[in-house]
C-alpha cells in the first residue's frame, strides 16, 4: 500500500531493537534508512529526534483478530476509532473480522472496510472475509471475489460462529488454495455449547452458569486438522483456549499438517475464577478457562505450537455489559492492553524474550495473513513499521484513557509494566504516549 | 450477619444458627391470634420477581407483613433479558422509591449478585432464587424443618435426589447443610450432576436404593419433564423407576426419617402421591416454616437487635 511520503524523518536514539543493545535508527521516506552510527550521520537537519533510551523497539505489531464493528455497530467502535486503539496499542496492521452488519461476505463490504481503514490511516486494516453467506454456515460466500477485490482478502473466517458442517469446512479449505487464502476457524461445536455461559468445570458448577466444555473446542480442532491434512490445505485456528487444543495442535504440527494458531492475551492471563464476580466484563467467547489451561497456552506460545498472539479485541457498548451475566454480550477490548498483558504473561515469567514477542506478535501473524510489508525485521531498507515499548515504568490500566470507543476492558485497575509509547507506520508517527497522532 | 443474603456460602455456622434460632422465636408469632410484630414498621421491602413464583413471593410477603414492613410487589417477568427495562433501570427505580430490602427472583444466575455489587441500589438484597445458582432461604427453611425433627444436624445423613444440575435448591442446601455439620449425599443420574460436583462438600451417587440406607432426611427435587427432550434421561417412566420415591422405597427408610420436597411436586414422577401424603412427609410444614425463616432473614438483615424480639416471649 502506498501512502503519501511522510514529511518528517525520525532519528530514534538508543532504542534496544528486540531488547538487544541500544542503537540509533533513522526512519525516512517510509523505510528504515539507517542504523547505528550511520543513522545520525545520514539524518537531515530537520529530522525529529526521539530519545528512546531504555525503550524496546519491535517491528510494528500485527493483529490477526480484531472486531472493528463497522459497518453496523458504530456505537461500539468504528474503523477509525479501532485503528486509533490499534496505533496506541503498538499495532501497524489489524485484521478486521467479518461479523459486522451487514456481514463482510461480499467484495462490496470488504472494500468498504478497506477504504475506511485507508481513510483513517492509522494502521493497515485488512478485512477478513466471511466463509459462508451471512455467517449462516450453509453456503460459501464469494471468496474469490473478496480475494480479487481492492481489499485483497486472504484470511476468511466466520468468527463468532463455527463452520461446523464438515463438508462445508472441507470445501472452504480446498477452495481458498486457489488464491493462497487461509480459513481461520472459530472452533466451537454448536450443540455442545447451546446457551453456554462459561467454562464448564468446578466454577461453573458452583455458579450455576451453563457450562462450555473444553471438548467443544478440541473436537472441532481435531476434525479440522485432519481435514486440512487430508486436502493439503492451510488452516488457522482462532483464539485457542484449552490445554487439550494445544496438545492436538502439537500433534498436528508434528505430522506436518499446515496449521497455525493464535491465542489471546486474556486467555494467557485470566481464568474462570474471575467469573465468580459475575462481572460481565469477564464474559468472552471462548470462555476464560482454568489455570492449567493458561499454563499450557503459555507453554504452547513459548515453544511455537501456538504461532501468534491475536487480541480478539471485541468492543461493546456500555449497555451490553452493564447488566446481569446472562444478558451481557461476549467479548472484551484488547488492542491497547495486549503488550502489557503479553509482557506480564510471557516476558516477566521468562517464557519469551522480546525477540520472541516480535515473532509471535508481528512476524508470524504477518506471514499467516500474507502481509508483504508487515512483520519485517528492523533492517535498513525495510518498511519503517516500528513500535517502541517502555518495559520498565509501572502504570495502572485506566479504561477512560483508552482510544477505543468502548470501555469493556477486564483490566481496569490492573498494574502493568510494559506499554507501547510510540508507533510508526511506514515512517509516520501514528501514536505516542497513549495518544493517537493524525 | 452480612448485609445481603446472596448465597448460602455467605453464612458462617454462627450466622446460620442465629437465623434458625431467630426463626424459632418468630415462629411463635404465627401461633398467636394476632400474627404481627411492629419490628419493621416504616421499612419498605420490595419483592422483585422476574420469574413467576407465587409460592416464594407470598411467603416473603407474609414474612414482611408479619413484621409490619410496607411491601411492594414488583412483577417484572420477561422485562430484562427480553429487551424491556434493564435490571439497572429497575434497580434505580426501586432505589428512588426508597427500598430498604429487595427480595429478588431472577432467571439469570448471579443477578442478585450483580444487583448487590453494582452500586445501583443501597438496600439489602435477598436472593429468592437465581437461575440455576442458589436459593438460600429455601435451604434455611429446609435446615429449620430438619432441625425441628432431628434436633441437631450434626452428623445427620441427608439425601438429596433429582435434577441437581439445574437445581438452585440443591446448591444452597449442600452449602448450608455442610456448614451445619450434616453429611449430604446427592443422588441423580450422571447426566443431571454438574461437571465439578466432586469438589462440592458432599458425597454423590447414581444409586438411590443404596443411598437411602441410614438416611435421616430425604429431599426430592422437582424434575421437569422437558429435560427428557434434551436427553438427560430416556423417559419419565424410567426416571421414576430409578430415581422416584415410592412407598416401597419409603418403607426401607429408618423409622424416624423425614421426606421433604421444595415444591411444586410432580406427583407420579419424582414422588408418588402415597409418599407425598404420608405422615413421613413434612412438605406442608416446610411451607409454614418458610415464613418464619424469611421473617428472621429480613429482621436480621434490616438490623433488628435481639432485644427487639422481647415482645415474642
């Protein structure tokens, strides 16, 4: 994608690329123009200097799973406000899920979302196309038309609903091979989860909330990896949430099946114990699981069984959360807290270093989404997509300070230590210090 | 005492004993020609019912009125989840009217918890049954009834039979009765026990006949016929055969054992008419005791002091 050339060049001084040694870098003309001693030497006189001493520099983050709600629920989020939240959160590309109203199941809708993203100009917005018409699970949407549209869709998903029909799933997996697409499955066996409210286990038994068994996710993943292996297709699994799912994925990868998977920050950090509050901000699909699941997901992300962190940023209006549990909508915001939560779950625990975070939050998701100009290393000549992270200053999450239009974060009042402080999209500053820059 | 009564788990052994002892004293009011105490005069109790339950509502209503409280019945059936007025707006309305206590029955598990912790309303919240979560005053009246017949609950064997999975009565009873020292055994087909039941403070079994041995009290839960459409059991007949209480099973119970049911009963399904109408059954007495126990709960939550009970003596 081409932007008008940025007018400002940035000399970023003393950032630790991937958490390594401090180094200077020059961002000019949309690319990383120079690194190290060359950076200052090559800088023009009108360069803007950024003191990045102690900050971590990562390639711009890429989210495979974001709900931007437009068209249809602009009261909860718009492409513009969601792009702002993404930029503040350190992202330079997001995939906008298809469950809008109307559903993104035609070239027309995905082009609309794509154009709105271009207009906002704060991060690359890549629409996800629906697999089936209206997310109805019965008829394939025009996947080819969406792939060939201006939006160049490569990720297809009925997220929010599972493509539960085995034949339809098989056909979708096969069909998208023609344009190097991938089906991103929301793995949830529908009959096992009718009216389900939370993870089925000892906590649901006490709270009297309808259980959502792990097997409802695992059985679909097991079926899908076998299908993908059988037809030689690429499969991506959305928001993996159970220890059993990690085991199945590990087995499938061991067999050489072309499967990738993502995990959300909240499934790495929260458990069904949080639901004891009956606070609907903890109501999410898939549900929060147990500590054993959290531990297995962290391990799976660390060893690469799980390829990527994806936020599943799901903004909801106040009235959809300010109510009793059963009446509340499922989902939580995540773009602006992803770095802090991933650092707390993975970096502070020694499971991943910052290079590993860059791999799981930038390089691999960009590859899964087939985004050529994202997830690239910070090297001379590469697109200047860079996120600077302060990993040392403690702060408290304040929902009111967020750029998202919605406030349904489960982390209000949570103390965290890592936070994105500047985001550059092809050399242009899109956010700094928690505020979007237009 | 806590300010709200949301779960039987909120009650310590001392709390529960205080409620039961207070109910004992208040029960004497019901034996008098004038069944009224001035204790809650000028206080307002709202019965907020989002789901039909005439029995529970009139029990709470009688309890509040016998303590001279002003009672407002607010029937809001279908008005929350079905896109009418939200729970929040209903709560704000009640707050504006000055409710001192809100007795809430709601189809959503946790709704009383949400009401108590939302900041929407200042009064005491009493859970009168929420979804498939809890029904603590039912457990209290059951414990009260058992205590009257068995004197102490310590070491007593209580068998609770039926649809535990969907039963708020069972959840509250397990918590309260175990707090009071009873040994509880749940009996149900495996489909009607929740995943995770093994961590509850009780035993469980799939075998009714084996479990009835040595029982001091048997509590039969209501089983909805619709459950068989969702394959929880094959047929009403098979359910009755395996888990229903009939005269033959009753005969095998120890002589002093009592038979309970929270009502409304499905005669012929979980309990036969012969058992329900036998003199082992204390089902009508449970209803009577419900008023005394709810009087005690309202009295203690609304800050009644022990001395105010002097008039009962």
